């Protein structure tokens, strides 16, 4: 995290420089920055899709599938706990009679 903190600190220092502030007001610079950010997103999306395709080819579970399995497991555990509580309540009701 030290590198991230250093970069953040330097970035904030740069943003306070009047020359950088003037540069950031230039529409061309802002447009280039937006395109760079969008490019990063497209590259990440493409990479993720290729990893997912490779995982399917190799019969490996993807992170998306693992999250879905975990979600289903938690739901099943909750359902089981609820069913156990209902069974316990029914057993106590029968024993009370």
C-alpha cells in the first residue's frame, strides 16, 4: 500500500500546481483521459472474457461460478436451519401434548 499512498500523495501535489490545473481544463486533455479510462475498461472486460473462455475449455470453475455456488450454499444453509427449527418446534409441540 505504500506505493499507492505515494502515488496518491504525488497526484494531489500535482493537482495543486497551477500549470496542471490549467492543463486539466483543456478539453483535449480531458477527452484523452476519458478515452484512456474507457480503454482500460474494455481491455479488462476482454481479458476477463478470455479467462472465462479458457476456464470453460479446461473445465475449471470461474470466480463468477464460485460466487454463485457460495450464494446457493448460504441459502441452502439458511433453509436447513429454518427446517431444523420448524422440526424442533413440531417435536416440542408433540411432546407437550
